[in-house]
């Protein structure tokens, strides 16, 4: 079969199993766009801004586990994609970004819409390719998907000069069965000696904590994690990226840990004698001051990435490999030694945790005070959304206070349901990510919990939602300010709200949603909240934008006291541990 | 802080060197000196070739020598980060070598 470079690209993507591409056309990508027009196997989704394309592909990847695919043009198309690529990189999300480039003979001449995409993207990609010879396209596509999805996943860029896709140059097409990258060899199976050492440590622990993060989700290890804890019966905490990997409604679940983690999760981590870290990287939002972190705990660290282990917190036992495989190996060995383990040994530990939980745990009944004398509490909005969706929705979020409230109060029982930008903290992520999820699961409820600051960073995608009829529900927790910035200014800068408010210049979000052809609902009173949400979720075939005005003075708690241990938390505006 | 020598065997591909140099900048490590040579004589790298699915051909690999001023713990982190780069086949310091992602307790390069 003789094909042009552009047609080979489309064939290769199809042979790789790609069903959807999110993109935006432009000069350097026009040969590829013509190839898209002439085929019917892959759907292309036209976004309104390249950042939207990357976040949508990212949301699709997080929800499905399959790599997201993006197609952009050179120059501004490529640079606009960078924020989304960096977002995926920080959270280890598999993604392949194809960028058009000016023709080979123009590279280096400051040609129209020329930019060094490989150079600009280098620090935020797992790997990148330039196509120098069109016949390499099938091999490069195969390698790119292999690199993006194996080991610790991440984004891969393929930069394609325009002449490489020219219709007049034809090549024999065959898609390679296997990627052969001789220098790339991520660990898969764990070292059995390390598994033995880990199990020995577990058997003698009296205060263990399982600390699972995004790596456990990337490895699809929810069954193994659950089985492990059926044996151990240990308390489990999840990072922001790990929410859903262990059922939040399980008795052993402590909630999220870290900066805005629950009191019991942070206390348990601090006082543990053993931390079993599973696909988590001891981020600074988790450890607070590393030198004061969990002084009495030994650390078993399961990870696929060598460089994540002992980077911040020294691991006593490192287990490299796909965490799913490592967990299986641990479960097997634990089962053989089951006579040496008694759940009763953890009794004291559980009663200590129960005491922490009852003294300063999150208040799950905020919504019960629905008197109109008080402004709506943002936490109550999330709790209502949880109830109305029966805890079953895919929830995307943006970044800030609403994100933390969603993480604290929406209880995820399944992985890949909580879709947020954890590492990079990208405002504008929520709406396009929700589009990606909705494309993957058109029959599932998809909610974007956002704020009036974040939503305006990718608001243009409301137009994409109309074009493709995506009935997403947008819950805008509107405090008329950059809430998290304001909270820090309240706590650390004497309440000087430098450039964090704009209440007189906000758009009428109801009219805005309506002008894009959607439904808008404004909620200002506690007594209207429940009914408004029920109405929104009853409109199955419409995008509904629910603009909820909440108490602008509310802060997110608990909050770690900077540069201290996990025991040091603000529990409210005037109460410290 | 001690002056340390790192040796890398890597694919001689466009952009490979800049990934190594960029990593030092990105992670806040310092380069004291840097030397790159194409590898013409593969005989001293037979032990690497044995582990590869496709054998070395002429002009395909380079040898990089980097001197850097670092502490012990940072040295380990630099090694691990370099090992993660897709084009790096092997990297070693005085005591250890990562060869195709596998850590060995000796300096083989």
C-alpha cells in the first residue's frame, strides 16, 4: 500500500487503536487535516483553543487509561499546547501530541509560525521526536505510544515538518507490531528479595499506614490494593491524585492527606511506624517539612520510577516495578505467612485513629444548616452534588478552594472518577477535561466543579460543548474572588487582598451559558440549592451551568502549618493543633 | 560537595545531548565540564551490546563524560534522572552503573 506521510500518520493512529483526536488546524498541519477529511475511522474533535485540546485529551486519558491524542499546528498552536502538556507531564498521564512544523528547508529561518517545539516542550515531555524522513512515521508513532503508555506514563511530542506529510510523496506503509527502543527498559516485575524484606517489615508493624497515589491508578491496581488490605486491615490514605483507588466509603479510609488532608490522615501518617507508599512520590504538599516528616516510620516504597524513590523521603525498602505486579507479589507472600499476622495487633492503632476522627474529622453535615440567614457554604455545594449524583459521577475540577472542597467532600469509591490537575495546578483544566471524559463515556454523569476564576481560563470550550452536544454539568462555586490566593493573603499577608478580587466585573454566567446555547441557573440562597441542582441534573441532554454564589469568607481547612510536621495543622481560622 | 565524574553511553541522535544538559539545568545541578566523543571501537562495550536487541552500528552511539560538584544523595538522584532519559543506554558514577534501567553495583564504564 502506497501512502503519503499524512495518510500514513492516520493509518498508524488507527492501527494503534486511536479513536479520537482533539485538535485545531493551521498551515503546517493542513496536509494532515486533509488526510483526516479523507478517512472515517478516527473522529477529530475541533476545540476552540489548543490548551483545551490538550486538557480534553488528558481528561480522556485519565478516565479511560488509554493515551490521549492531540493534533496542533506549528508556532502558536504548539506553544498554546504547552500548558496542557506540562499538566499531563506532572501527573504522569499518557498523551501523544502531534505538532505541525514549518517545512524542513525553512527550519531555522524564523519562518512564519515557526517555533522550536522540541526545545520548548523538552522539560515537560517524557520524550519527543522530530520526523526527518517521512518513511519513519509509522515507527515513530509506534515508539511514541509505547513510551507514553509504559513505565511511568507521560506525554510524548511528535513534531512533523510540513513537507513530511506532502501528498505527492508516497511510501510503502506497514505498521510495526512492536516498538523496539534498545535503550528503554522500564521495570515491570519486582525483585523478590525486596518483596520478602517488605513483607517481613509489614508483619512486625503495629501502626502501618497505606499511602497510595496516582501511580496506583496508572497501574490499575485497585483490586490488588483492596486485596492487600483485606489481609492487612490497615488504615489507607490517598493523595489528591490517588483518590478513588481505595473506596472512600470504606471504614479503613482516612481521607486525603497533606496540605488540606483530613486531621486523621495527617495524624496517622505522622505517628505511623510503617508507611507503605504505593505509586506516590512524597510531594511537598504531602510531606510539609521533610525533616519533620513522620519521625518514627519506616518506609516501603513501591514505584515504577527509580528517580521517585528516596528523592524527598529516604525509603528503607524500595520495590521497583509496576505497582500492580509488586502488590500481587506482596499479597502472595503475605498469604503464605498469614499465621504470623493478626489483625488484632492493630486494634490500638484503629482506636487511636477513631479518636482523631471523632475529635477533628471533617464535618459532613454542613448542608443541614440551610437557613437563608447564612450564605451558602462551598462545602455544602459539593455535598449536595455528591448526593444528587449518588456518588457515581465523573468529577473534574479546576484549581483552588473548590478543588480542595471537591477532593474532601466528594467520596470517590472508584478510580479514574476524580479528574484534576494535581501536580501543575492548572486553572482552566476542568471544562476541557470534562469534555474528554464525556467523549469517552457519553452515558455517564460528568460534572465539572469549578470556580469563577478557573472557568474563565478555558470558557471558550462552551462552544465546543455545543458543537458536539456534550451535556456536562458545570457547578461554578462562585465566591467572586481568587479564593485560595485570598485565603493565603488572609493567613500570611495581613488580609491584604492584592489583585485577588474582581466582584464588579464578573460576567453574568447565566447569560453567558445561554449565549453559547446552554442552560444557566443562578443560585444565591441556601433554600434554593438542592432544588436547583436536582433540576440541573434532571436535564439529561443539556449542558447546564449552575452558578452558585457562596460565602466569600470561607477558608479550606485543615491546612498544614508551613515548614512544620504533618501534626501541625490549622483546623479553623482561629484554631491550631 | 565533591567533584564527581559521570560517564554516559547514549544514542547519537539529534537532541540527545541537549536532553542531558537540559536535565542538569532543569533540576538545578551544575556541570563543571563536559566531553562528548563518538564511539568507534565497540570492543570495550561488548557487555552492553549483549543486552541489546539491536547491536551497535557505526556512528550510532556516543560517550559522554560529565564532571559535576554534588553531594552523595544528589549524585544518586542525578544518576536516576539520567537513567530515565530514553536515549541513555548506560550511565555510571564511580560505584554504580545503570545499564538499560537496571542498577548494578560497580562502575562498568
